[in-house]
C-alpha cells in the first residue's frame, strides 16, 4: 500500500497558490485589519499553510477510502481457432467473462478496512498539524512581545556601559580598581552585544515565518500581541483528574496506524491463498456448414507453488510489532506528561507571580544609578544590577512560555481551542 506524503513542494506550492487566489490588492499583507490578539491569531491560522494542508489531507483520505470501495473490473477473454478436416472447415470462437471472486469476497473488505484506518489517521494527522500550527503561532506572538522588552533592557544596558566606559577613559589617570572595572565593562559590552544580536536574529526568524504566509510587507503591531497575564486561571480546579491523555492526537494516530497494520497483516495472509477468477463462457463452433453454440463456466485459479508470500507476511508482522511497541511507549509517555502538565503550569504561574521583584530591582537600579553619578558606588554595581534585571526578565519569559504551552495543551486534551490562553 502506498503512503501519501505531502512534501515540501506541495507545502510551498500550496502557500503560493493560496497567496495568488486570496490576497487582496488593497492590503499590504493578510490580517492587517485585526484589532485584537485573538483576531490576529485566528486570521493567521486561516492563512497558515498547515491549515490549508490539513484540508487537502482530509480530502486525500476520502479519496483513498473511495478508491478502496471500488470493485475490480471483470476480464473479457476472446479465443478464435480455425482449420480443415477431411476437406471441411472447422473452427470455433470462445468468449469468456471472468469476475475476480477473490477480490469481491476476501481482498476488498480488507482493502476497505485498511483505507478506513488510513482515512481516519490522515484526519487525526491533520488535526495534529493544525494543533502544532496553533502552538507555533501562540509561541511566536508571546515571544515577539518578550523580545521587545528584553531588547530594550539590553540596549539600555549597552548605553549605560558606554557611558561608564567614556567616563573612565576621560580620566587622565586610573587606579588598579578602575582599570579592572573598565575591563569588566568592556567584557560586559561584548556579552550584551551578543545578546542583542541574538534577539534581533530571533525576531527576524519570527517575522520571516509570518511573512511566509501573510505577505512580505507584514509588520507586527501592538494590537496583535498578547499582554503579560497578571491573572492566570486555576486549571487544577477546572480540568478532570486524571487528564484524558488517551484522547491525545498522538495516541489516537498511533492506534489508527495499529489498526491499519493489523489489516495489512490480514491482507498478507490473504495473499497466500489462490486467486480465483470465475464467470460465464460462450463458444461458437463451426463444422462445415453446421454452426452450433455451447455454454459453460470458466474457472481460473492461481497455484501457489513458487511462494506462499512468506516475506510479505513477515514484513507485515514486524511492522505490526514495531507499531505496537511505539504505541505502548507513547501511551506511557503521554500518561506521565499529562500527569505533569498541570504541575508544570502551576509551577510556571507561581514563578510569574513574583513580578514585584522585577519592579524592586528596577527601583534599586535607579537608586544605584544616582549614587554612581555622585561617585558613591563603583561601576561593577551597575553591571550587577543590569545582569539581575535581564536575568530575571529572561527567567520570567521562559516560565511564561512554559505556562502558555502547558495551558494550550491542557485545553487541546479537552478538545478546546488553545486560543483560550489569550483571554
């Protein structure tokens, strides 16, 4: 059985086709009129290539099932012979119509069973691709807003370090402690410049992903970005215990693949048996001036004397065993992951509640900055304050992404739209 695969040519071809057929001339890019993060999220999903690919995949599944339900056409045979016997013309013409009995009663039900499993598997795979697209869009929206803040902190630190460096360089004489401080400032400048370049590269990658399907003129707006959530829902009291991990798309697809491989194993067994073709037979006979007709039944049977499809049966069995093992491992993994989803979410949310600590660090930074201008503290204290601000911000952003993904997956396990994380 051939496996349908939508490769990169189809993926990018679909992107180009969708752009040509649905892009409006009065827009610089898709989703430009979105006013809220939820609107932009939904619009982006509608234009996302994976969403369009999912629609085509489901149609492919329907076609595979329709193809399996087709009956094999009968075979029409014609044989004509003529000759002479004792001066008289003798001959005959034979017409036979053979129907694939084996295909009707044995192979076709198994082919339908295989196609039905493959159709359902493609549908679940389409849902899985759509879910991954949802998670990718959510992650990119949150991350773009995060990188804006991180970039502002890094740029502010670089400006402050440059001021400190200029102050030290302007002094005609510097003591050992000041030389060390100047070296530390120069090293910090190099480190923070790398941070800035990394953030700019990450933002370029995020924007490029959106420009792929929204248009090359796409630019992020503040209306598109989710704000920092100050009140996260208490999912522990809302989700069922335990979580319905058996309903995860990964497990559902593996179960459907296992059903398909089981049917393929039965098909390999069926291919061991002879192929039977049967149908009516009509023969016209000529003996001199006399013509008469005979009727009967034709029967053709393949003789399995050269092979019993041993290789095909072994291959089907090994594929089934491999899928059974993968299903077992994925089931255990999904169980443990679902058990820890709520725990991961709660730990991340608890970390995000320490937002006041960042405000306290920023207040101390302003105070220390005033002291530095008055010459009461050294430049190393300024370095440490900036390191704390950026480090704390990066840690909070990491926990925010963990909370967003955990909440989105918990909602998906309950067949709810992950966009609930934007509310």
